[in-house]
C-alpha cells in the first residue's frame, strides 16, 4: 500500500548496496539475522546476545480470543498475541535467560501453565505443527 504511493523506481528490490550508498536515503537489509548486507556496512556491530530468547508463531486455525490483543508480563517472561483478520492468532513469547541457554531448553516453560489464553494458543499451535 505504501509502496504504491511512491514514484516508479523509488524502491529497488534485490539490489546489492555498496559500502558507499550514494543516492539512497534508506537501505533496508532484509536478508536475515546474519545479514550479509549489514555485515558489509561500515561499523557493523555484528550479532550479539540480547539477554533473552523469543518464540513466535501463527496458529493454523482460528482461535477465539474475543478480539483481545496484548501482552501478559511475568517474572522474566512476556507473552503477547494479536488476532488476525482470518481468525488465526499471531503470538510471541519472550524469556530472559543466560546466553548458554539461548536455545531455549528451559525458558518459556512458564507460559503454558499460568494464563488460560496462553494455554489455548499453545494447544492450537501444537495441533498445527
């Protein structure tokens, strides 16, 4: 929608940006966590652990959340959800954890037992997996 409002040729997809991007006001590097575009940029700080891990998903079937969207915050954990137009739900969980557990072996376990909405979304997601 926003792209359609721009002059033709304003957005260039699939173009490699140089270290000196003359003529660009904005460069969007959407090539992933270990972005080659970002890595080629002068002063790239690289990837560093932020102190938390996250899980995200979209249910494969409609889940009635009563139109609710928002976040539930707990000790070192957050869970959020947003209903989509087709009835499915986008959800995310965030857990603070040390970098040696960043794979999530123990984090996030509290999400499923504490809040009814979280349990329902987890069940809907697990069935779709």
